[in-house]
C-alpha cells in the first residue's frame, strides 16, 4: 500500500475524473468522498486506516470488455 495516510486524504482535492479501475487510486473522487463521509461520522485515524483498503477495493467490479 502507499505511504499516504488515510487521514491526510480527508478533505483533500480529488482528481477530476474517476479512473473506475478494480482497485481505485488514492486520489479517486469516490475514495475521497467515502473517507470524508466516514470522517464526518466521527471515525478516528485508526478507523480510517482500516477502512481505506475496503473503500479502495471493489471485488464486484469487473472490467467491461
């Protein structure tokens, strides 16, 4: 995983467009939005770190052929 901390991503500026890959990048608007929602609900730094992996992973997503 990257050296970027999950709590540092909260409130940061996302990329312009989502890449929509199976594992989303750190600056993806979807990832930033979900982390912002978790932080607004009162998640601690430790909770954000744990949830970053599940936020980025999307096992149901498949690539369109």
